[in-house]
């Protein structure tokens, strides 16, 4: 099973990050020295993805500009001897073949993924949520692709979370297959504590078989009156094998303020240019 294509659904309204996200897509918010979306595209590329479709919405065209060439800016940078800056912005545009499709109506994640049907065609594909940033030695998507290839089926990222979080995610009913990999028997979206199937939650990365599209086509709106990807995957896991990968690495939900700040501080501390300065600055601040 070769996974060549990825979808990044980025058409959500980003209401948890308002007023920032009124006119800036949350995927374009900066994480230290580059926007969130670049980390996602970098993860996809390092997992072997060749073509990426970003599902966008009105007011999100800055993402298209970001992955395009900027001839005037590049010329001005070269004229001023800023070769490194010029190479950096060029590299972002050359990372991958990026395509765009508007969702047109914000009808939920399942609907956004369904819109990618003709881009994907009849092959397995990856989905990376535009606000979930993963920090790991082996890219989390690579870990999923390896599992999907090994078991010849869909694979989704999962992690055990506490009760306060499971009600905000999707819960999984699973049984162990090998270290960190589980067979999925069932799942449900944003369960109440009495509905939860376990504390294993689905988190932001998926490798799916194309059969999901015909299922999503007839999946009715679920939680929050949105077409939920989890409802579609639930049907898929009843029709075919599906595995969950308890991935190695740290995950940040940059779609809420605390997760965004956590990622910003962690990434800044790891940054060679500003890390040492920030560490000193924080030491002084905390001693105040
Ligand atoms: P979220 O649940 O995080 O929703 O969507 P959101 O609208 O982006 O943010 P909040 O909750 O209002 O703050 C999960 C992912 O699905 C995408 C989002 O862009 C995000 O990456 N999505 C959601 C779509 O692409 N289309 C939709 O209709 C809904």
C-alpha cells in the first residue's frame, strides 16, 4: 500500500481562537518562525507524501500565497544580499505540490474530507488536521503509513487521554495487536462519560482507504449538526479492518489558546537562534 496523497482540512471557523482568526486562518498563525501550516506540510513531505490538497474556505487565501513564489520579494531580498531569507521563502514554496479546494459550506470535517474525493481517486490517502502539530523523531504520519502498509488497512493516530479530554474527542473500542498498535472495533464522537468506549482518543492524523468516500456521501449530520469524519470511519471499521497507532511523539492542539502557547514556548525553547535567550528571559521573569 503506497500513500502518495494527503488532505489538510483547513476550512473550519476557528472560533476558539477569536478574535485572532477573524481575518487570519488559524493555520497561518505563527509558531515562532513559521506558520502552523508549514509544520503540517513538512510532516506530510517527510512521511513520503507527494501531493497535498488543502481544503480551504472564504478568507483563507493567504495559505495559497504562502506556498507560491513571491518574485518581487525575492528580487528585493537578493538585491539587499539577504540570500538566506530568500532561500527560506523559496523552500517553503518548493516543498510539495500543493492544491486547494474550497469546502464552500462549513458542514463538518467529514464533509471537508468528502470534498477531496476526485483529488484522491481510488487509492489510500492521508489526512492531517491543520491545527494539530506533532513533534516526534519519526513523523507521526510515517508511523501511521508504516502500520497501514503492514496491516493493509486504514490506520489512525490514537492516544490515551483523561476523562476531561475524552468527551471533547472521539473514543475508541480497541484490542491489542502488538506494541502500540490496536485493532479498532468501534468508535464514537465526543462521547459523554457514560458513552465512552475507552480513554483512547483519535488525534489529528489518519490514513484511510478510498471506501470512506462512498460512506461519507450518505453519512448524516451527527454531533453539533456537522457531518463527522468519526461517523464515517465508524462505518468503515465495521466494513474493513482498521488499526489505531498509539504514536510516539508529542502533540499540540494549536487550535486553542493554551495548546498554541504551549507549542510556541516549546518550539521557541528548541530554536537555536532564540532558545537560549528565551530560557534566560523566562528565568528572570519567574524570579520576579
Ligand atoms: P475543529 O473542530 O477544530 O473546528 O475542526 P474549527 O472550526 O477549525 O475550530 P473551532 O472549534 O471553531 O475553534 C477540526 C479540523 O477540521 C477542519 C478544521 O479546519 C480543523 O482542521 N474543518 C472543520 C473543516 O475543514 N471543515 C469543517 O466544516 C469543519
